C-alpha cells in the first residue's frame, strides 16, 4: 500500500526519487527506498514517545516512503521533522501522485486487496521464520512446532473464503496451490499423530512400545516389526517431502507477488531456504518449481505427488502407499 500510493517515489518534499531500480539482463531489481517509521518502532527511537502500540507502529498510517538519504535526515533531525510534519509530507505526496501520475484506481484497490491477503499469508505461514521452523521437521527431532502447525491449519479456510479480484490469475492460483499442499500435509500428519508438549511429531521410538499406532494387532512378529518400520520410514519421508513441496509452493507465491504486485518483495531477504540434516550436520537447499512445473497447478494432489516427488529438485522418499487413501465400499 505504501509503495503503490507513493508511486515508488520518495515522499520528502522536492525529492521524488524513484526507489525501485529495474532489473537488468544480469541482475535483480534494486530497492533503494525505505519504509520509514513516523513514530519510531521503539520508544527510544526518533519521535518514539507515543501511545501507539508496537503493532500500530508498523502499520501503513505510521509509515512514509523515503530514500535512504532523506530517511537519515528526518531521523537525525527529529525535532525539525515532527510527527505532524512527516504526516503532512506523506499526505501531500500521495495527493500529488494521485493527481499527476496516470493512476488506475481500480488496479490500486485490487493491489491493496491482494496485499492484505499476502500479509495474512505471511503471518499464517510464518514466512519470515521459514528456515528455522521447517528445520525442526526436516532435522533429527522430526518435530512439527505447535505454533506453526496450529497457524497453518487456519490457512486453507482463509484462502478458500477470499473474495478474489481475478486480476492476477497466477498469483491467486499460487495461493490456492499452497493451500492444497497444506491440506495434504495435515491429512498425512493425522494418519499417525502424536502430540508432545514441545510440538507435534510422529512417534520415533515405536519399536519400544507395543501400544504404538503403527502396530495393527496383538501378534507382533519379526515380519510385523519390519513392516511397521517400513511404514514408519515411508510416513516420515512423505511428511518431509510435503514440507519440501510447501517450500516450493511458498517460493512460487513470492515469484508471483514480485511479478504482479511489488517487484521488490523479498529482494533483500532472497528466496526461502530449508535446512535438512541430523546432529552431525545440516545442508541448506533452495527449492523451487522448475521448467514445466511452473504452471497454474504445480501440485496435482497427494497421489500424483507421491510419484512426482522423485522428479523434483530434492526428494526424500518415493512410491505410492495406498493406505493413505480411503477406499469407497464399491472399490473393495
């Protein structure tokens, strides 16, 4: 919202410097603008003494778009550049943009609606903490952190219930694609759940406890134990593969945001990464849809994915396990 209404320009009077430098044949776009706080994020910052809450300090109403030089000026000279003066700069600049630039009002409204959906996606997926929380699942602990688990559970209903403007079909379908991966991740997880105080995990020590859900009957033979081990290893690998797919789906959304809404989105942070390993060490991976995978529906569903995952840029398991699919009576 702040970038769109400011026309990608510095709002300091007399500046109007363009704050996004277009990409070149060899480099990504360069973001030279800064979303400056009118009231500082913290009380000891410039103009920080205010009744605004921490959450309110990061909202649109308390932000002004400036170049780095003018940002430093207004923060170094906070007595000269008061809250009231900065709000006036912002209001005057946005009014000038609206009156002097060729502005598609409907597009701006659509973009701001998309932006609100994107903000919620960032929150529910814990996008800014991605590598950290996914490493718990992909590491030796195999824990699905409770906070992220509960948050992701809210995401499918949120995406399905949105009123989509229909302006950017690939952006919309990328969010729906992410939702579909989340649905199947939850479905697979709930086949063998085990809740612990520190998060959700598949029971790792099933062989030590005869009450484990991987045991189907009272006869516990060596063959049954081997079969349980096979199912356990397949299950854990499938969960990990779905988290890897979720990462591709999230990076795909970020690509569409840069393409249609804001070309500077996550330019500084870069692509989402995952770390996988054990107590002996971790490796970091960048996972994305590639080539023909980059279409309107990259994730085709759980059963197709069980086969397709071996063709992705990274996979842990392979093959289809029919026990994950409920059979209808007429299929018996």
